[in-house]
């Protein structure tokens, strides 16, 4: 016989239908916005999840700051009668057997326990990752004087990728905020921010760190899979997806091009566009009235701001984009380091 409704909580969710539960799990773990998680379910699911998760969402200062609640806890605690009596799709029937309040409680307790477990071991791990990243960079730079070789390519690429995905990503998300050494360097408000020197020391890449923080940490994570998610692949590549099968070779060529250029061709300008829009909204810039919702949500790639809006772009100028965003990485990795390697080889 099936267990009673009150007995099903997080510890027994492995018997549930995971695909439909995934948006709800992401919401409770703070990885998705309430809108994106609840939109995937029936009215009854949305009402019950809202009631069960409201305390969790409202309890976090970070969530209060970045994603202000749209309704009071009291309002969310009581699902309306229409939602309670609404027909439930077969794939949503499992929700009636889940004790969502217990599930939410267990998730919050897990988060609290993990937070209290942070300490010196985390700092040592971060420093170890930085050391390995720097060693990869040192190997890549030290072998640049040689003819094109696999060692240089692997060293330089691992240096760049690990600096982003293993160090900057976690630090910019605030993962080490409570383990900072007092300088503020390894916090979400200090890492790679404020100057070109700080960026070069902490995280030098095609993207501007300030722009990535807004695009990824805020818009992407709090709008996963929604139209306001700037990294919504199915929308960003809609033109490619709509091409007839006859043009399949063209699709493959485009994908091949994006595979080796996406970071500077798409990600750098798109994150900078998002940062520019964020600044315009904060300052109530009247130019926003000239930008349709679609234009604000459409992806921005190299050249878009020139062809769509002309040289005096509403987003940013070519000079600003190169000097602030692409310039530091391009100058360092493609001019200064190769020049130094060539000089060393000639000596």
C-alpha cells in the first residue's frame, strides 16, 4: 500500500517522478525563481509549492535582496479554493502525496548545516585550485616560445577555463563570502571588480566580470528557462532552429563557428549589453523607451549594436566595448604574452 501523505518528504523523493519535480527542487534549493519553477506545474501544484516554500524564500537575506517577494507569506500560505479543487494532470498526481512543508524544512536544515560546516578547509581548497590554475598558466606561458604545440595549448586553455569555471564562478556567486581573509578579494563584491589591475590578477577573460555578475548571477539563475533568461539557447538560436532541413550543412557550419568563437562573439557583448540595460534601468534612462522588450531580450553578438542602432548605440559604442571588455584580455593574451615569448626565443 502507498504511504500516507504526511510520510513523504525529501528523504523519499527518489520514488517520485523526477522530471516534473525538478523545477520545484530547483526552487527550494534557490537555483530557480518561483515563477520559473511554478509555471511548470498545475494550479494545485503551484499553490501547494508556494505555500510550502514561502518561508524558505523569505528567510534568506540574499534572496530578499536579489529577488523581492511578490506576495506576503500569509497570502501564499493559503491556496485558493479554485486551485485546491482544480483537476490535476496524471503526471502531477504525485504532489498530493508529498509533505511539501517537511520537504522544505529538510532543505532549509540541509542548507543551514552546510553553511555552518564552512571553514578553513574551504579556504585551503580555494587556494589549491588557484595554485593549480596558476601552474597551468605558467606551463602554457613557459612553452610559448616553442613552435605551436599541445602543451602550450592545454596549459593556456586550462588556465583560462579553470579561472572562470572553478574559481571566479564560485567566488562571484558568494561561495567564499564568509571565508574571506578580510581584504574582500574573495567575495562576490570584490573579486575581479573595480579596476583592470584587479581583473588581471583575479579573473582575466573575454567577459567583463561586472557584466557577467549581472547576466549570470541575477538574470540567468533567477529566470531559468524563461524569456528573461539571457542564456535561453532555444530562443537565442531560433533562426537556426527554424532553418529548413535542406540547409542542414549551413547549420553545422554556424555551430562550428560558434563553438570556437562564442565567448568573444556572443557572451562578451551580451553580458555587457545586460550590464548596460541594468544601469539604464537604475538611472531611469529615458532611452529605454526606444527599446522594445524583444530588443532587450534578444541576444547581442559582435556587430549587433552597429547594424541595429547605428554608431551611437543605445547599448554601448565600439570603443567602449573594446576598451572595457575585449581589450584587456586581447592585449594581454594575444599581444603582450606572445611578444614576450618571441623575445625570449630570440634571446
